[in-house]
C-alpha cells in the first residue's frame, strides 16, 4: 500500500488500523522520509528541519507516547507516528529512510549495557533494511542514510583517520563494523550513505551537556591528559549533512560526520572555559569521568583525529568549521 509517498499534508499524527487515505500529491522536490531515532538528540533536530521545509515525515518509534510528547500535533501537524508493527507501511511509501536509532554510549558501561548498545543499533538497522528489501520496486525507498560512528577507527593520539582508514580493534570499532554491516545488506538499487558521526555538540543534549557540569566542578581544566584528539561536529552541521545525503545523489558510501578542524581535548576545554568565563587550569581527573561514565569514559579519555575528507570533496559547506565559533554559538 503506497501510504507515505503519495502525500505531505493529509496525514493524521499517528497511524491506526484504519488508515486515512492521502489525497494531496507531493511536489517535485518534496520527500517523504521515515526516521528511526527521531526522538534522540540529532533526530529531533532533523525532524524539525524536514518539517520546516514541508517534507512528509514518518517517525518510526517504539514509544508512541514519547514521540507524541516531542512532536505534538499542534506544532508538527501532519507528522505520522508509527510503532514497530506499522513501520512496514511507512517505509514502503517513503522516498527515503534515515536510521539514527541506538542507545546513547555516554553512559556507564556494564556488560549488559554494552550488549544493549550493540544490539540497539544492529536490531533496528537490520529491521529497517529487511523492510526496505521486502518492498516492491515501485514503493521501495531510493535512499537510506544510516548513522554509524567515528568509533569505527579505534583510538590514537598520533594517527589521522579518513574514510579510507581501516577499522580499529576495540569494543566501539566492533560495534560500528557490525552496525555498518547490517546497513550494507540493503538492496543494491537503494543509494546508501553511511555517516560516521563524531562527538555532536549542541545546547540541549549530547556529550557537551554531560561534560559541562563535570568541567564546572573542576575549575575548567582539561579532561584527562588533554592530549587526546576530539573529533567533533556542531549539531546543525550534522543535520545539514544528513539532509544533503537525502537529496544529493553524490552522497553515497562512507562519509565522516565531523568538523574539518578536530582539536586536542585540552584546546577544546580552553575554548569552553573562555566561553563559560571559567578558569582553565585544574585538570578533571580520569577517576571523576569514570565515576560518571564508567567504561564509557573511554570515548572522552581516548580519542581519534578524524577528517571529513569525503564531505570536503563533495563541497559540503560547514557552518561551524572551528570549535571556538561552535561553542560560542551553542553557549551564548
């Protein structure tokens, strides 16, 4: 049933067994996009952007009530909210799918949590790919933009990584390999963009929200040694990169979702201290981070220098190429 592709404005805000038949055709430049992870830090911003540009959106969720609280009908008229049994109908009518689902990694890692971090990514990606592949040609999405992470490369204080670099051999590299492997099973006629996302900086979530309170307590010094590389991206830029990948056929294969100027963490903390009006001298001890994040602290305490070679080749216009301007924009 061609549910999503046919319309942009005549949806109810959630799907029920008795579907409302769409009546208004999409204009030439309008997309219908199904999004997993839409209630997350990046997903919320992407949905807002797509909605502002009058694209049709299907929010693929496991919790209708959570999605409805984030995307109330009065503010987001026409958005479809679909729980898992209804994903098939949304995907089979969409022009594109964005897969952002996954449990946040900036949390304490127990063996159970590590298993859940991996499974939350692989299960949803496999499900999405299975539904795309099962679609008939005429209703199959033409694009899948699937998130992965710079954790793929492992950690190093000396190496420089781009899209051609091999995978690392730690836990996060293993997660990313299996995550990407699930996405790569998509039908060969579907354009696939794998966005390896760095540390996303924004006002209302992500790593910065967890780092600032620790930073403030310890007088604004570097986290850990300060020598580790910090491959970051402003949330507006990662949303724009995903948006470009949806609409521009040149965006395919692996694309690093990082700003072009990664910094050492000590430099990032200096800029953060400057923007917050805090001194930047007393280092935040490893133990303080590990107390908050457990093994998840490795994301901050060990880093990697990742360059967005492919995005630069494609001419992607970074709004925030430098950390100081990004932090000022976020915290002003």
